[in-house]
């Protein structure tokens, strides 16, 4: 069965783990995908609602939200693969990757929005 599953770099290794663990790994992957979609939706909302911010800072914050969302999608996939491989090889779980970029991206966007509000109020 594993020869027919994709990606082979994951399913071609080790033994089939307990389905509960694979499904928990999949739920974590999907949670990060939802988080990435929320970042991208936040970028659209920031631009579409024309928040009372300095336009340049608003655009930079929106682009940063989109970039963070894209990074989170890539890291969700990479993290799912790393964890599934570890499960199949009965190896220690790898360290999570996605929380730091999400936190940094959100912090920088919050600073930009705050600065944009100040600049917009002064203009």
C-alpha cells in the first residue's frame, strides 16, 4: 500500500504508525493551514477596508501578512512530513518550526499598524 501513497519520501520509510498519531499530525497540519489563511485574510481585510493608516505602512503590513501566510503554508507541509517520518521510523518528534515565524510576523505587523495609526493621525 505504501508504494501507492504520496509523498514516497514519507510513506516509503519505516512502518505504518498508529492511525491516531498520523491523524493528530494531519490535524496539526490543517491547523497551521487555517492560521496561514487567517494571515492572508488579514492582509486582504487591511487593504480592502482601507484602515485609517498611512497607506505605505498599510501596504507593507499587508504584504508582510501575505508573506507570513505563505511561509506558514510551506512550513506546515515541511513539519507534517518531518513528523510523519519520525512516526514511521519510531524516532523522536522533531522540534516545531512554524510558531516563531508566525509570532515574528504578527509582532512586526502590529508595530507597523501602530506606527501607521500614529502617522495617519498626525497627517
